[in-house]
């Protein structure tokens, strides 16, 4: 199996074998003919199912993977809350950061980019504070570890990249430490070669660099766009 995410918690938790491969979206490879055969919209994420049909959007892909690997709530109320969290991540937090990293998506005039980035960063920081509140007095975003947690960790790393005061977000930082201390994260870390300073300590966290990659997951192919932490 080839896994699309450098952040391999999903795959490690599943016990499935995988092989990571990288694709460069910055060079427009998601618009290449080979990819457009999978998703004619040229957008990521996309998951090709066993029958060949594509499944798109994190709001669909993550619940599918969570149910596949037992990393999704089974209680109806807990599932509804999990969907709410993914919706918040996908439609509010993630787009706010996109305004910072890719202002050209939102305006054709380069003169507007600085304002877009400034506004996006302010919104993104506000959402990180909300996430910190969501984690007050709890270990995980759901009642137990689930696919919500690696997704939630992404935004912490993006906050570090944007040099936001992440250490002030006590609950979120404690969550980050729990994630890094999970056995699967330790396995990821042991296989990486790069070291970065995260939250005042040095951790090899190549596994947190959610890169632009392409791969096969079982009989599925998964394409995901995630910004790297440089």
C-alpha cells in the first residue's frame, strides 16, 4: 500500500503497509492528464474507491477512513459531533490559512495580497484559539483518538510556520505533545531524518510535514494537498 500523507498516523494506526510518494502541486502536477483522469476537477483531496469512483473532500474521506480503521465514533451523537469538527476544520480553519499561503486564489491584483494575508492570518489565529478551547480538559477531539486528531495537529504545525505564539495555547500544545508521544508517531519519527524545533524541544517531525504526495491505499488511490512545514 502507498500512503499519500507524510503524516502517516492513519496508516500506522491501521496496521496496513504503505509506501509514501511525493507529488508537487506547486508545479501543477494535480492538473496533469494522469491526475485529471482520476479527478477531472484537478482538485485534491481525492480518494479512488475499489470500484474506481472518486471520493473527494476531507469531510467525506476522513469519515470513510475512520470507519475503515476503527478510528471513528460509533455513537450517533458522537459521530454528529465529529462531523461538526471536520466541517469546522475544512470550511473555516483550513481556508483561513489558505488566504495566508495562497492569496492569489482570492484576488487577481497582487496589490491586494498583503491585506488578504493579514486578514487571513488574524482569522487563522482566532480559529487556533477556538481549537485550544475545544481541547480544554480533554485528550482528543472526540471521546477517544480518531481521524480528527491528525487533522487537528496539522493546524498547530501551520501556526508554528506562521510564527504564531502557539505555546500560549496550553491545551492545544498539550494535545500536540500527546500526539507526538503516541507509539505510531514515535514510529514515524524514528524513520525520519530531519529535525526541527517544536514547542521548545527538538523533534524529528518529518511525519508532521503533510506534503503534497500521491499514492495507493489498499486498492484505493489517495491524493491530498497539504502544506509543508519548511
